[in-house]
C-alpha cells in the first residue's frame, strides 16, 4: 500500500522519531505549526478516525496511553493540544490515522 506513514513506520522513509512501542510510533511533523508539533500514529494502517472499530481500537488506546510520556519528554508541562483531522471537511491530507500534538506556546482558543 502506498502510504507515507506506513513507510515511515517501516523505516523506508526517514523521520524524526521521538517515541515508539509495539503499537505506536511518534515523530516530528515535517511542517511544524507550533514550537512542538509531533504526530502520533498507530503501527496498524487505519485510514482515519472514521475507521476506528472494536477490532483496532487497542491501537488508539495505546496512542492515548503513550501521549503523556511523549508530552513530558517534549517538555509540554504547561499543556498542549491533541488533534486528529478526518476526511475532506476535516482537511485530512495523509490517509493514515494520526494525532497531532501541538504545544510549546499559548495556543489559540479558536479550533476551526
Ligand atoms: P493532516 O493534514 O492532519 O492529514 O496532517 C498531515 C501532517 O503530516 C501534516 O502536518 C504534514 O506536515 C505531515 N507530514 C506529511 N509528510 C510528512 C513526513 N514525511 N514527515 C513528517 N510529517 C509529515
Ligand atoms: Zn498507513
């Protein structure tokens, strides 16, 4: 499958890895939108938030279990935002489920 994040997980494309475990891979966003901008992805290909199911949700819970450690390592003691874009209206550009961790500054109150 021609998926850029699957290739990053396999190591076929280089990335700035910040965390990895059996189910989760996290790396620096190539086009950061905040001083800290990390992408957290499941090691299983899931198209988007809209494809989460009872069969694959252990990868999603593993992501959220890892996020506090990833945020701590990144120095986000003052807080951060976790976002996933889904589908066309959500402006999802990479069709492999991913959660953005944004922080390192006071973020805007606006979410759209
Ligand atoms: P989204 O628009 O929510 O699908 O987010 C996709 C994100 O992936 C964007 O923030 C891109 O900057 C980021 N991105 C795309 N290709 C790479 C890459 N090779 N390494 C790191 N981040 C990437
Ligand atoms: Zn993929």
